[in-house]
C-alpha cells in the first residue's frame, strides 16, 4: 500500500492542544487488532499507531472505507468531532508504514 493511500491523524487539535486521554490512539488501534499465534497483539494494516517526528499519530488506510465502512466512519468521525489534524501520509521509503 503506498503512502498516498493512507491518512495520518495527529494527536493534536487544530488549535494545537493535545487530545486527552493520551492513549486514544492505542485504544482505537486495538479495536481492530488481533492476537497472533504468538499471543501478541498485532495491529491491523488498516489502522495502526505510529510515531512521526516524535509525535504519536494514527495511520488509517483509505481502503478501510471499503473493507469496514463502520470502522472507517467511526475513526474519521472521531477525528473530525475532536477537531484533530487529518492529512495525507506523505512519508516514503523506510519512513513509510509498511502494509
């Protein structure tokens, strides 16, 4: 999946305030995660936490809309209702989140 096919949701509002609770990214990511055969939590390729320039962010695959419309609407609705910054994922190469 190329980076143009993902959104990055920052944990900061459009006014520059950090969203609380601070673990909201992990909470949302874990709702679509599964436990692997090693009994460790494995995040979905569609919704996953990551660090960008030292800041916790949530990466959302655009095709989540097709795969799970309810989850996509929830995540994007949450971001919009909390006035979080949503932008295209423009990272490339080693910095891009693997699919």
